[in-house]
């Protein structure tokens, strides 16, 4: 599996058969470069301008916004778990879909614009995931302490913090240093802008992967 970061919450996941892009932005509206990504499937977790810019992608992609339940698109299948983009049951910012899928033997959980810890049933579905992508920028998303509480319950092998402040971005996000405060610095591994891996590559790893903006 190949993973590449395009800033904020936009990632490309691909293998030999499918290209999946999460939360596409247009670049300009949030102060960073437009994602140079071609997709077969595009997943928007929360219907907001910085996550639903499907037109910024190339390729014949099928688009999903806040999708729930089991979904299929050709050879690719995923599940959307219900959650909210705020801590008020969706009254402020509405719904959010936590997307779960498998690729090359790895279980991925992508939290998107998660604003509160999901329910017990959803946490149970997420438990034991290989890699969890969680927002830590605290702009319309979970406070850091709540994100850590959720991650403790899910207990993934790899945690990927996303949606934090980077150079050029105009959104009022917390920096990565706020999330790293009080955590073991040796557990944070910078993997660059992209990574290629198999399940065996993380068999003995527990910690944080930091994707660096190119």
C-alpha cells in the first residue's frame, strides 16, 4: 500500500487495483497547494468546503460524502461509521463519517472531521485497527485530550495525526507540538511526504507517524 499526504486531511491510498483519496481540498481556499492526485474513489468525511472539493482530483472517481454503512465501488469496499463533527450531537456542524477500509492486509480508520468520540458500537468496530488517522488541529474537531481518550480505547498500532497547522495554511489550527506535548518523543517517527508499506512493516511498531508537507 502506498500513502501520500496532500496537506490538511487529504491523503491518497493506493495499491495495484484502486486509488482512494480522502477529504479533497482545493488548496487555494486554505492556503496550501492543490492536491495533485488522481482517484478512483473519493471519500469526504464531512460536507464542508475544505473536505469536499472533488473537482480538484483527476481520474474517473466515484464520490462519497458522509457515507454510512457498507459501500462498494468496483473492487474496493469500505464502511462509514456514524459520528458528529461537534460535541453537541451534530447541532453545530452536523454529521461526520469515520471511514474504515482494508488495503493490502492493513485495516485503516480515517476519522476526518471528527468532533466527538463516537458511540460504543462504533469504537468496538474500530478497535485493533492497524492505522488510525485522527484530527489534532482542534478547529471544529476533537480537543486533543478527547482524541487521546478515543485512541486509547481503539488501541491502533500506528496513529497518524492530521489536520494540524503547517506552513502556509490559513485555518486557525493548533500546531503538531501541542499534540506531541507530554508524549514520548521517541514514539514519533517522521515518514516524509509518502510511504509504501505492507502489514509486516508495522508488525512490531507502536507509535506515531508524522507525514511532512512537501
